[in-house]
């Protein structure tokens, strides 16, 4: 008897349908899995056999063939265990057949028949809704995550026997109802009021958050670059439900969503070490996984000590900085990982970090070589370059706290609302930082005095065409923060000062 059970697998951050076909034939006892399985899937033979026996059922001593269709896509992971076991039990007539299109089963089996959680369940639940599947059987640890998808019945089962009992009497147990889950573990204790002094840097992060701009901190060790960057998420607007679903799906696929959690409710902040590989930063590997750039989707990617990263690694960020996604091509498949993040980076002004201080002994050539580790095209994609000087003692000794993140976030949210209204008719455009040339000409044209100022700055600093557009985008955000419809000279003047690395003294290394 041939049995079919619906399951699912992952390709990138998306799920696709997998039909598990189980057939019992004549001949010597054997158990083979076909359909391009990896080593983990092939090992399911031993897990399923032990789980079936230890659950009180008979494992058939016949020639068992399990096919994972479609056969042209490589399958990985242990999430097919439950579907394979159910298929074998139906094929051996130990349980009654059930509608193969009405139930989607995923879960890893332990040897005693209990279910273990799997990753990517949120994407699979979305697939089940698209396929109009009525019920989804999965491990209890994944139930909260799947239950946020409306339109399907989520049924957590602790073991193979529990799954069979549900199939025999589905009306006995109601579907799982979401409880709200736990938080994602992010800390709310980081507040911008902890930052002493550094008024220009505080202003820069407010502008960056308001317009979704990328920014680079340049300053000596101990000036507070990392401290300020860590507090950027506290001034960003709350995630919308759609954004939360996007972020949660990525974390679920990466296996980083805590057990029992549902939605990720806080904007991600990712800070990879400078020794990270290209696959670690942008994703990839033999079986492509999301990298740090995708894990920072709708949040902040912070690269401390930017010149210490391998040049070929950070150059891979060009595509996501421009397009908001990363395309990874393999011989059999091409994957797209969402990567619409805000980049915050930090670097020293010279190898020793004390450029301009009597302690600095760096030669002009050394400074130039240090700065050249970050390419011009990448720097052109960073809207704001801000110098972070050492903090003065009088600022450190201040007792009164600085302006809180909540107060700054109110201004940021007002500016974001202006942008949402402005770009309402343009699909996929929500912030000034994502404006293209056409939108810049329409929404970020300066007045006559502003054009004269920008022309003089372009001639003196030798700015590129991309830097010209970056200045206009930042100017548009500065104008939005003060409620100005037009871009005036003061807005442009402030935006121009945030192009520190375009100044001659930096390019010349002294």
C-alpha cells in the first residue's frame, strides 16, 4: 500500500511543499530514502525505526522505500522524521489513512518516539496557509511560533503516539491558541541618556534613525562610538507586525528564535566580530543560511573596527546596502535573503587611533593605507560620516542625564510619519535613505541658495555623484525633523559636514 504525507522543507527563508511517499514492497527487508536526501535525512531510517518500535507499533520487516518529492531539490535536516513514520504506519495498515492534503507534519523524532523542535516553522506555517491545509502537527516548542499565522489549526504533539491519537480523533483536541510568547531577550536598559557629551554624534544618530541612513563613527578609542551605536535601536520606531513577521521568519530559519517565542518584537542589533567570514556576514555555505546582514533585517548592523574586516568581506555589503537584499547563487538554486538594515560602523582615524594628538606617531603613508582598507565605493554608500572626539571631563562629571531615547524617538517617529505620507504612492519606499534619483529630484530639490552651497561643496571637496545624492537624502531628513517642506541652505550645510572622509585631509592622510 502506498501512503502519502504532506511535509515541508526550507529553501533560503521560504518553505516549499514536500510530499513524503512511503511504499512497502516484497523482497529482503531494507529501508531506503530517495529524493536527494542529505546525511541527516538518510539517518532518519534508524531514528524512525527505533521511534516506531518504542511507541508500541510494529516496524515492518519488508522492503521500505520512502520518496521525498520533488526529487530535484536537495533535502536536509531531520524535520521529515514524523512524516516518514506516519507514512510507514499508514502503508503497513497499522493506522487508518488520512487526507494527505489536510495535514502537514514536521518534527524530529528521538529514539523513544518523542518530538524535538525544528527550525523554520513560521515559514512552513505560512506555506500551510497558502496550501489551505487545515491542520499542522509539530513539536510543542514550535507551537507558539506557528500559531501567529492565522487560518490554520496548529496542533502540538509531544510524541509519535500523540500524533497518531490526534489523527484518529482530531475533534478531541482544540487547536493551539497563541499566548503572546516570550520576548526575544533584547535588553531595554540601553538608553541614549547614558551618553555624556558627544552632541554631534547624538544628533547624527537621530538623523540616521529618522531617515534610515547608514552612518560611520570616526574617533579614538574610548570616545564612545560603540556605546552610542548600541543605543540606536532604542530610538528607532517600533516594528510593525509585517516587519516582525519578516524578522521572526529569518530568526526561525537560522535557528535563533528562543523556544516558546512567537514574534520578535524589538529591532535587531547585530555586531559581528571583524574576523567573520563572507558566509557569516552575508549568508551562504553548502546549505545557504542567513548571515549577520539578514539577521539585522529591519534593524541595525554594527561593524566595529571597520578597517579590520577583510576587505573582500565588507565589499559584499554593497548589494544589500543598495537593494535591501542579498542574492546567493548556487548551481541548482538561487536564493534571496532579505537584508534591509541600517549600517552603523566605527573606525579609528589612524592605526594608533590618536590622530591629531601628540601621542600619535603614525606617518601620512600609514594613515592613508589604513583608510584605504575601506574602499571608496563602500564609503559612498554610507550617508553620514561623523567624528567622535574624546569626551571632555566636564561632560563626564555632569550629574544630570542627557536627553532620553524616548524623547528622541518621538521626533524620529514624527519624521518617519512624514516620509510614509510622502512615499505612500511608491511601493517599497518608506524612508529617505531609499530614495532613488527620480525621487531625489522630486522630493529633495534644494532652494536656490542651497543649490549654490551644494555646488561650492562639490567643487571644493571633489564629491562623487553618489555622495551628492547622499547629501540630498540627509538634507531631506534634516528638513523633515524640523517640519520644513523645502530643503534650505542650513539643512544642506549640516548634511555636508557629515561627509568627513570626503575632506582633503582624510584623503591625503594628514
